C-alpha cells in the first residue's frame, strides 16, 4: 500500500455506509464501548469533523470530533476518538486524520482543542504530543477499565491560557 | 471519553415495572425525525456515554450467554451434592477478603470482586428480600440457625431435614462421628459459620460504601458508582452483623470441639483462621463509629481557659468509657487487634496455600462468576474477573500495611497531637497528613497508588467534622489556622486583639461555648485565650500570669460602653501580661490600670484622643465586628476547602489546589483591605520596622509600609499552594521531561517569593521584639520616680497615653512628695513594676521562638529554591548538549497552521506579546497562576531571558566553550551542595527535636530526605558528565556540541538521561541520572 492510495474525506451524510464503517472501526479497537447515541451525537452535529481514511474504498481509519463553546467564553474543540485499522497503522494515517481535524477546527476559530487518553496508550499520547498537545491534568480512574487518563490540550489562541472565569463573555468583545 | 455518571438507585427487586416499549414506539419515537439526535439538559453526550444500549453486545450484559459451567455456577445452591467443608470456607473467605481490597485499589469493580461470589449474591438477595430466616427449603440453601440453639432444637431440625441428610452424610465417613453429628457439623458450618463470615465481609463493604457516600469521595473515585442495583442492603445489615458473627464463632467452636489438645492440629488452625476473620469483621464497625465520636482537645474542668490549647490532658482515657463522652485519646485497641489478626494470616500463609492446593471440592473454585453482571441490573458493560495472580498479589501483608497499619499509625499521631496540642505540633501534624494523602506511589496499573481511598476518606471524615471542628472537639479548624497565623504574624499585634476580641457574639462557636463557659467571647471563643494559650504551651508561662481570677480591663472611659460585663472578662493582654489579681488594692486601681495600659500599649487604639478604649469583645463597635466576622467566615471556607482536599486522590488534589489559588488570592485581597482598615481607620499602627513611640507621629511614618499581618499570612499560604500545585505535577507525570526545566525555574520563583514573605514576617517580628525591648527599658525607668517625670514628658505627645499617664503621674507625684503615707504603696508599686518586667521578658521569649520558626520555614524554602534552580540549570545544560529526552521539541506544523489562521483573520487577536507556539504552551502550562495578582505571573520571554543568561558557554555554530561550560557545571554543583547543606541542617534539627520528644516530624522528614537524595543524585550526574567531557582533553577550549554528543554515546552511555519519578509527595523533583546502556 502506498500512502498516496489513502483518500481522506469528511463523513458523507448521504452515504449511510460511512457512519456504519466508522462505528465498526471504532468498536473494534477502542477499549471503551460506546452506545449508538454517542456516535450519532458526534456524526449528526459535526459531520465535517468526522473524517474517514479510505484505501481502495475500504474505511481504514476515522476520527470523530466536535467543536462547541465552552462556558460561553472560548471555542473548544474536542477529539472524541481516532482509530486506524491494525493493518494500516504506523504509516501516518492517524497523524493525517488529526491534522485535518485540527485544521478544520482552527478554521472554525477554535481557541483550544482537548481530548482525553489513557495514560498507558503510548501510541495515542505520542501522536498528540508530537503535534503540540500538553498534558494538563491527570484524571484518576477515568475509564471503565479503571485506568487513569490524561487531559491533553492544544492551545490555539491565548484564551487557552486564561482561566475561563477570567475571560470576558463573547458578546463583550467587540 | 467516559466519566462515571450518577446512577439513581432503584430497588429493582421490589419495583413493579411496566413495559412502555409499544407506547414509546407509537408515540414518542414517531415524532423524532430520522438522523436527529435527541438532547435535553438532562441527557446529552455525557449521559450518552453511559447509556447501556440494548442488544449491543459490548454494553448489554443481559444479552450475554455464559458457557455451560458458568450457568451451573449461576444456579449454585447450597444443597448441592457435595456440601462445603471447613476447607472450602477458608478458601472462599480468603479469596473474598483479598477481593474486597482488590476492589478498593486494583482497577476492579464490586461486581467482579466481592459480588462475583454466588454465595454473596445469594446472601444479599435473601437479605434484600427480608429473608433472614427462611422456609425449610430455603434455610437449607442459605439461612440462619439463629433459632436452633439447644440440643432439642437441633434434634428437631435434624429430623425435619432428614430428607436432605444424604448429601451431608457423604462427608467425614471415617471420623467415627454419628450421622447426626456429621450432618450438623456440615450443615452448621455452611449455614452459620460461613454465613456469618459472609455477612461480616459484606458488612465491610457496606461500611466502606457508607464511608465513601458520606460525601468526601468523588464519583470519579469509582468505588461507589458501580454498585449493581437491587442489592441495596448496606444500611440494613449493620445491626445484626456482630450478633451473627458471634453466633458463627460459637457454632464453629462447637462443631470443631477444639480442646487445648486439639489446638495444635490442622483443625485447630483452621478454626483459628475463621475466628480471626470473624474478629476483623466484628471490629470493622468500630472504625466507622469513631467518625461520630467527639474528642476533647480541651479540658473542660480547667477554668482558666476557653479553648484550652494550654489545657492539661488526662492520659489514656479509655475512648469507650461511657462516663467519658469526650475522651482525649483515641482507643486504638480495635485496630491493633485487626492488625494482629492480619499478621496471623500473614504468618499462616503457607498453610492456607496448602489448603487451597489440596482442596478437591470444585465449588469453592467455581462459585466465583461473571453471572451477577448479567443477573442483576448492572450499569456497566461486562467486565472480566480479576486474574489469579492479582488476587494472590493482594497479600495479607499488603492489606495489613496499606489498610490497617497505616490507619493505626495515623491514629497514634492523632493521640500524640491530642496530648501535645500546640502550634508546632499541629503544623507538623498537618504536614504529615498532607504528605501522606498526597503521596503518589507506583503507576504500574495505569493508576496512582498512594494512600488508599479508605485512608483518605476516613482520615478526612475523622479529622474534619461537619461542624468544621477538629476531631469533633470544640476546636474549630479555623481556630487552629488562626492559631498558626497568630504564631507567625499575630503575637503582640494589635490586629490580633481586634480579631480575637472583636467579634460577633452570634458566632456559633460563641453560642456553643457560652453556656458552659462564660469566659468565651470573641469570634471563635478564643478571645483572650486561644492564640496565647496555644503558644503558651510552647513556653510554659507560669499560671499566675493568666490565672482564672484575672480581672478584666479597666472600666471603659467612653460613655457608649457603660454596661459592665457580668462575666469575668479578660483581655488578650491578660495572657502573659499584667493582671490586677495579685494586688489588693493598695495602689489605686486606676494607676495599675494605666500602667497596664502602657505595658500593653499595642492593644490599645484610639477612637479619638479623648476616648481611648480597649479593643475587646464588649466594647468594639458593631460595624467593626461585622467586618471582622465576615472576613473570618471567608477564612473559614477557604481553609475548609483547602484542608478537606486530603480526601481526594492525588490527581484531584492537584486540581483542588489550583482552585485554592483563586480562593486564597481573593482572600488575600480581602485581608489586605482589612489590614489597611485597621491601620488607617482604627489606628492600629503596625509597621515592618520598629518606630520608637516618640517618632510615631512624625511624618516619616507615612512612608513606612504597614505590617499587614493578616494579608501577609494569607499570601504565604497562597504561595505555598502555588508551589505545591506546580511541583505535584512531576510525580503525577503531567510534565514531559523537556518541561521540567521551566517548571523548576517557576518553582524557584515561588520559593523565592516565599522567602521574601517569610522575611517580611521576620522583620515584623523583629520590630515587635525591638518594641518590647524599648518597653522594658521604659518600665525599668518607671521604677525610678525621678526618671519617670522625664518619661512623662516624652510620652506627653502621645495621645494614647495622655489619659493614662496623667493618672500614673498623679500617683507618682504623691509617692515622691508624701513619703510617710506612701511607703507601702511604693513597695506595691515596685513589686508591680517587677512583675511587668517579667511579663515583658516572657513576651520577648515568645517572639524569639516565633523567629526560630520563621527561620526554619525560610531554610526549608531556601533548600527548595536551590533545588529548583539547580535542577533547572542542569536540565538546560543537557538540553543544550543535545540529550534528546530533555531537548525542547519543535512544533512547526501547528505553528504554521496557527500563523496562517491568525494572518487570515483579524478578530483572533492574542493577549500576549509573544505569539510563538512555545509561548502558548507556556501560558497553558501555567494557566493556574495567570489570574493571580501577586506575585506577577511569569512570562515565556522572561523564561527565555533567564535561561539564555546562564548559557554563555554556548557559542555560534553549535560550539561550546569548555571553560565556560565547566564553570557552569561548577555553579550547578554549588547550587546542589547548598541544597544539601540546608537540608542537612534541617534534618539535624528535626532529629534533635524528635529526640527531645518535641514533635513528630515524619512528613517534613520525608520531604527533606527526598530533597537530599535528589540533590546528591543530581550532583553525581553533573560530576559524571563533567568528568566524561574532561576525558576529551580538548586542545582548544572550544569544542563542538556534536563531539560531546558523540562522546556520550561512545562512552556507551545511553545518550539519554534516564529519569525516575520517585515515590511520595516529596518527590517533587525528577531524579536525573546518567546511565550506562
Ligand atoms: C493511536 C492510533 C490511532 C495511531 O494510528 P497510526 O496510524 O498507527 O499512527 P501514525 O502512524 O499516524 O503515527 C503518528 C504518531 O503517533 C505515534 N505513534 C503511533 N503509534 C505508536 C506506537 N505504537 N508507539 C508509540 N508512538 C506511536 C508516533 O508519535 C507517530 O509519529 P511518528 O511516526 O512521526 O513517530 C492507533 O494506534 C489506533 O488505532 N489505536 C487504537 C485506538 C486508540 O487508541 N485511539 C486513541 C484513543 S482516542
């Protein structure tokens, strides 16, 4: 397989197979089991932030994310999950997916992008920290399997370095 | 992406359910358009992540199918072909006991540990259904023998159950016992002894769940949010547990007929094991009962004190004596007994293992299953049962150390504190509690492993009660904090008089105490007594100076306060100060009072020149009281949150510290406002340096910074919190190695500020000492009536003294002129004068002690500062020499993305000057400090400047100036040897203290030894590196970085620094080591 064989595109709302593919991929590889509600929640509201990686028509990687106002003071992007089919790993697919999502979020004026990952998930931590994500807190027994997690944050604007209680609400900024 | 959601508890078994599926499909579902996500304020993503989707095989445990063997176990009954024997019971209880503790810490859930045992499930179901004593059929399965106590009753039972006896008779064929005996033996074992042990075990669980539910353990702690529904029996069990256990013991003994001769046999041992379990289970309730017991930090019979920091304690009062409702010591007997039972298990481990290995009955192995996860309502997806090595790993030794010994040792500390309650001991005690609760152990299982959740929640609940008292005593948390504050900043301060004297009588503390002790006044009832008494423990001021008969302050000259206080009030000045009690009115009282006034000058302030009055509870203005009470309320809530943090896991503790920074920051603002108000409005003039009285009204005064004792102390707490928040990130592995440099650089800044603020406190203290010395000289002069006249002149300018001096003056005048009539008066005057001097000397001694404490604190922060500085510099050098693990990474991709976005949009204007991505990371990393007023948050460019300043050894083109690098190494070594020296001094002092039996300094001791270890390791690392580079013997003093990097590699060093995050809260510093590959 060649990296150029991989095609990346956002979720196609008109193609129900996309959503099914994403769910199948994630169910297979993510330690935390999620209900259909969780998928729908992300995919129906932020289809542009769900990006698929396809190789010869087969979905081999996907990322799911959302972007919302946090405490009414900053735009916060959140990466829900990213997963790459085992046989396609270590070829930069996840990196590309994350990059695409970040670019999209930055375009949509994200102030910061956050996510959580298990403290023992070296692959994911490496992936995000190489981009510039910083561990900001440790979350005790965060996951169902009882592992701790790190909250990782990627600062985009300086709003990310001010406590939200000290940020002016958006309407007061002209 | 998941957090534990709140799960409403429903009594599934007793609830009637209605199937609404068709209704839902026909009505609600039809109105939802396809591809639409239903959301409401009570249901969105968070709830969605916890939804258990029906028929989703990952989530719906009811859809699970178990292998055939599993379902046999699921149907497990107690009338199986092969009934349980003694061995089985030991095996099952042993496993359940370990599982209980595995549940608490090893990434396990209740349903995969204790509840995975079908016997437990059955028992709980019986209990839930209220079936304590069941029908004949049921009782065979799992009931109690409660009703069958006499031989006749047993005969009756035996005949009733004959139809079942076959299976019981299969056992013990050769032991020569009668069929009845054999039957009963097995029956009883299963139904009474085993049952009682299970109840005891479940009770442990139940006690712990109640403990966790008491509101101090957060849901994310997980231990409480994962109970399968339908087994809500926790609250119902407690009463009968001990009874049942006792009954179980009796029957077990009966059955085994253990005589003295038998005791050494295997059965004797097995019985002993069972009884030891039973003992532990019985004692469990004691632990939770302690949480509602009140202890006494004061001696209520001692009428000299209100709060009684200085009270004498009766030793070893039995906590369980009903005649002593408020004991002064915790009776730890029950814990000692639990610990010794555990030690017994520990010692008998080989025998237990043998029992397990030789046991052939399959049921003790098969009775643990995943079945409960399917059978009972379950809020979690299916989970695996713990691996057998995990169960074995939860050894009795581990359980004992982590759960029982740790609590026992802590209670010993509590008893020590209770018996020796004073400022220093309380501070040491707090250090210990914070140290223990915040300690981070290994990360083996992807989670932290510090003090257990049981320790954290129990200690918090025991120490800090709902009414914010300490150990349920009548001492409030806030009081001890103010006691601390007073020690460092308040002694001999007019502010303090204001704080402790001028308060709302409505305060609960006052109300609570006023009924039994009329002397209680002031905000915390500490009015005259608390701080001084607190301190007095350290000094043993003779009782005569604060005797209970102390008469209060002089009648107040101002008209507003005509009402005489009915009670015997004492001013703060009375403690360790002058009282009229020792005089019998030979000298006019007004004279004595005026003298008092002069001596206790600080405690006086002026309303106006004409109406000087004492700031005490009875005459302070209502508006002043309100101001103070409000402020102290704020202190209380801030301190409460700060102290309650001990119940949190280390990760959350750090988050709470971050919040405390904001709280302390606003408290500091309020405190400063208050300090300035007392300074400017109330005229309590205190400065950071001594101003002789005659100069006080001069203009220089305006330029002197006011002392601001309260704000200074709050600032000190805030800085401590900031430093802790920062350094605690290291053991939690929140920082990447490349960040350690700037974390330590920031740490040095906080430590430096702490030193500055402590120095300020010291200056104020010195000023007070100078003032006292000045006073001593003044009083000495007063002894000589001739000199006195001169002094009067000097003092005349002083408005405060005008009134009183005129009184004294009159008296002095009479004594000099009318010699005959006044000789006795004069001798009284002299005695009185001597007493004044003595008191002043004692006050001085107190302040000297304070100075000593302040110096200790300063030394501590000096050592932290040099450790931070050294570590920062060390990491910078390694980063510059290209040691990759600490090299600063580059994030070019994201930098470009952000740059592109900000150039294309004008609206996203940044707040800071430095817009590099590194600066953003810096800002994010230290976000918690961004809102703080003082000290100024540091910026990234400051970091860059500070760092490059130390890097003169770097020249262009990747070259290094060896000479300069060497001297850089030397200066780092110097920094660490400074740390070592400072730490060693402190350790020596602590050692001396503890050999004097003064205080337990375990918490501090650990912090210091860890600092010592790190500084030695870091010196070694630098030394090694220097030596290694020296082997290059450079011809030219300039060498290339690449050569050095190559050298490190060629010497077979990993080319990396191996780093270790040590154990305990004290390991705020990474251990940086150079290791051979
Ligand atoms: C994490 C995951 C998505 C990575 O997918 P991938 O396509 O193999 O990753 P990439 O090839 O794009 O690697 C990108 C970076 O991730 C890091 N990385 C990836 N796999 C790694 C591994 N096994 N160990 C350490 N780092 C790893 C590396 O830093 C890598 O950058 P580099 O190649 O420049 O060194 C993949 O392992 C996966 O699907 N895991 C299961 C699902 C999961 O854990 N998701 C994350 C939680 S939301």
